[in-house]
């Protein structure tokens, strides 16, 4: 499958609130993920655990892709999130996700946001 199509499939799962399913099916076991300049998180299981922990605190979730592009094995998605997190209240966030793919799976992902 074309990398851009895989990324579109991944983004659709996230928008549908199925991010854990997306992680299980479209991420390599040894994926490396990073938020801005925070320490890297290594491994799909660690990423799933962090995502599940975060999702337990989400009271309302809406996400949309504003722009999407691909070049070779790298994809880029610009996101807009509107959510409400327990203890933090409503939050609006813009983010860019950069994903590197190998053999149909995400092997590296980095998020840039304010």
C-alpha cells in the first residue's frame, strides 16, 4: 500500500477515537515516538500504555486533519484538536505529526505543538 494511503488510514482511526487500534496495527514493535523535545518513547507497548493512560482522562475529543502530505517514506499531517481533559478543562491544540514508515508500519513519529 502507498505510504500516503497508510497515513490516511491511520489518521482516520485517530479521528474515530481508535488510536490504540491504530497503534496495534500500523506501528512497528520498536517504534520511536517523541513529543516536541521531550525524551523519546521507545516501543509500541510503551506508546499504547501512554495513550491509554491519557485517554482515561479525556472527557471530550474532536480532531481533524487540516493538511496532509507525503514524500517517500515520510508523511506529514497538520492537526487541530479540541478536547476536554479531566482536571485541565477545555483545550485547543494545533499539532504537526511527522511519521517515518518502513514495510507499511510507522517506525518513528514526532509531534510538534505549542
